[in-house]
């Protein structure tokens, strides 16, 4: 479970996230949407413990990210929109490095790497240096590295960018399987039609403030998620 209480983050005089509170329960896939600069990435980085924040509290499965960051981070995986990979390593070396970080046994890492790398069609490429990978292959490797320890909370920033249709379909299935097993998934996206199909919940942020948070069904009603989002965005021009 992800619980955010009154999160506020400032950059100088600019308020990037303004008193944001929400709770995403176990087994839920929540889309986090908003215009560029709305505060999505700042929120994700605060949850992941990458940046400090001015006020509020964030907990992952009742573990406070500020008071016990290491324990909290072992519960999660965070994938930024442009992940930095150690390109001098081979794919399998990078994945073993990540497995070491999360103290995975040889048996567990082998099983999980094989499962996810094969499903995302990058398994045969793991013996090659990351520097030789295309953008899409790097995205697949980053996804496998995020999935390798089967996190209880998965934080993703535009995870479908660069994926081919087959891998995109597989990743949607993987997300649903993780949710079915009790994991919490919170991800930022501009691909609203995909979010509408796979997410149980949706949170919409505008100018740092949470303006909508509910089930996908209730938010979109008889409209599409795109229509609802554009309607809410246009309100700021009225």
C-alpha cells in the first residue's frame, strides 16, 4: 500500500506539489496523469526517496520513506522516464548487480530474469553490452531490472515508451499479474487509452494539486479518460 499525506515540495518560490494526499491500496493499478510540469515526476521521486520534500509523510506498507528509507526502498522499484544504465556492462551483468542490491538468491534471480527477459523478448541479448542496445532494448532491460525482485510497490514514469506492440502487451499482462498478487502499481503516463484499459484507479494532478482521485470507472463515467482529462485541463483557461 502507498500512502501519501499532505505532500508538499517547493523549488525556491515555486510549489511543485501542493498538499497532495492519496492512498493506493494493495492490488491496485493507479494511473497518475497531468500536463507537463504538473508535479508527477516530483511526486514519484519523493515517493522513491530520491528527493526530500518540505512537508507531509509518505509510507510504503506502513514504512516511512524518511525515517526508514532503506527498509522502504526494499519494498519498491522505481523506473524513471529516461533510466540511466551502466552501458559498459552486459545486460546480464547489470541485472545481477540489481539482484545483488536486493539480496536475491542465485535461484531466485535466475528464475525471475529468465521469466521477465523472455516475456519482454530480450533474453538472448543479455550477453551483449548495453552500449549496443537500441532505445527499446534499454527500456526492456530497465523494466526487467525493476521487476526482478517482484516489488510490493512499482513506481513507473512513462513505462511504455519505446516498447514494441508485443512487449507492450506482455508488460500489461505482467502489471496485472503483479496487482493480482497484491502489489501496488503507481505510474505516470500520457498514454491515456492504455491507462483506461489497465488501471483500476486514476489520479489527476494539475499545477501541483490533486484534483481527481477515484476508480477509473467513476472518473470517466460514460466518456473516455482523454475527454475527462482535456475537460479538466481546459478549466484552467476559463
